[in-house]
C-alpha cells in the first residue's frame, strides 16, 4: 500500500480527478446485508483513516440478492460521494479469504492519484444500438485516446456479453478488460449488478479508469492440453461435427487410448476443449487456448456441443483440469511482479476466479489469494468466483473459463500527475 500524499479532489463533468492514493479491502460473513455492509465500512475506514474512497468495488453472495440495498445504504452513509460498482456471486474474495459457501460480502476501496473514474451501465437494447465508435465512447464515458482500463460485470441471462467484449476490443484497442460474469443466479432475474450506487437487474455494468493508473494483467489457467491439436472441419453454431474430417468423439477416443493412468482419471472427471487464441502459431502450448466446457455429446454421430463458438478452420485441443498445473502456472506468472525496491509497489489487486477453482480444485480453501499474497505481497485484494472471467491475452480481451484473472494496480507516477510510466 502506498503512503498517503497530498489531497486535492476535483469534479469534472461526470467523473473525478483524484490525486491521493490509498487502498483497502475487507470481507464479512455476517448473515444480514446491512450488518455486513457496516462491517465492511468499519474495516475499510480503519485502514483508510480519514480518506474517503472515490471508488468502491462491492461483491456479495447470492444470499443478499433481495437485501443488497441495505449494504449499499451502509456504505453510502459513510462514503456518500463514492462510486460503487459490483455484482452478486456464488462466492466472494477479500482481505485474506475466499468464502465459497454461505453468506459473504467483500469490498475494495480505492483513492487513486489523477485517475478518471467513469461508471457505466448498459442494457441489451443499448448494447445493440452501439454500432459505432462515437456511441461506444458516449455510453462508456471515456475515449480510446486515454487507453482506459475497464472493470465490468455482466448478467449472462439478459445481455450478450460476447458482443460487449467484441465491441470493446474494436473501439478501445489495447485497453484491458477485467471482471467477470455474475454467478449468483440459477435462473433469469436472480443476479444483481451495482452501477454507480444503483442496483440493476440486467445488462452490463462497470467502470472505465484512465489517467495516472498502471494495471498489470495476470491470466492463469487451471488446465493443460492433452493429445494433439485438431482443426474444426465441420461445425454449426457451438456444435462441432468434425475434427480433422472425423467425429470429435472418435478423435477423443484415439487421444484417450494414449493417456497414462493419471490423465485418464482427469479426463473422466472433467474433459474440456481449448480454442486457439492465435492460429498463426506453429506449436501450441499450455495457455495458448481459450478453455470451454463440453456441454453435451451425441454418441450416434460423435458430435459435441461446447460452451463457446465453433468455427470451421479453428484449431482446438482437448484439455483436462489439473490442480498442480494450475498452482505452478499462477506462481510462475506472478513471480515477475514480486515486490522490488526499484519500482513502485502495487497498491491493490482485483482477483476474479472461476467458480470451478477454490475447493473444487484444491483440497483446501484460499488457494489463489494465498498465492497472490505470498508472491506479490499482502496487498488489498477483492473479487469473486465467476461464471466466466474477463482478461486480456495478446492485446485482446476474452471471456475465459477455469482461470484466475488478476488486475494488479498502481499509479504510473509518484506525484499523481501526468501519464509517464515508471
């Protein structure tokens, strides 16, 4: 965490110019929403002292879907001018804990130096109307020239999240997107989104951050490839009919016969498929694929349905979930970001993990947040378990599965002014 510097907050239009840096995170397992909100505020206020955060990320478990306004009221009573964004989820991450089951609420409060904070909320109808760069800039509240960092949350039942990601990539090239798909709902209408202190029941919400902010992305997968790559030779929507001219199930059976006993067990427990991110590669390795669930298989035709687009000419490879591989990958990717004396430390982190991680992958809790703090340091951290994680790979943003997508945040400059990187 940075030491506090000079304070000067200035409102410009619908965003804030901030020149104080301080961050804090907290988590609560209190069963009542208002009590949980008050507990978060008490913890955040103790860490921030007299500083009032301009931005608060708030994540709550499904238990609070009908009481989320009580938590918002508790936070706004102490921080009336803060922008609050977030969503409900299957489980939350904050402080030093990952709470996967039971009531929980987590928050990250930030006062950032010279940062423009632009909250937004979009419905499906609004998203469909955003057909050009000008409409995207107007609805998002920032410009591509500023290369903003985006943190967003979406309800999968009410909005085309893939369309949002594609539009963001086209309009804001080079701008990273973090966040994830709200995971508290089993049916439409159960997720809750928070946009600029208001509760939404549908769409996409988020915030654009530009100015004196430097965000480093770490996107770590929990899977590894098995067998060899195949090219999709016949497909319809999300159904793969042929891989390399043969039914996918026939190709998988050939792969399965070559597996050792350990990989056989992993393939029986959870078989996945990866779609190549960069088709130009000659050799594909771990991390070169977007991971999708295999939703169904037709034993008569050998076709499979995947949780993602299936396009002819795309390279794919079967994958398995591997806890040891996931642990090694996360530590390896975080290692370059360990605290050093020759650069500013990170002020905070947002951690978005797949709801297939946690104790569904390891026999103990708190794996990802523990690794983050062991390698990078005990920085303020918050996030949630997602039904799909947003994160950049190779300069483009994607919706991932089975990943830990981490945004490590710090100012670009010590003074809070300018945009020069250090």
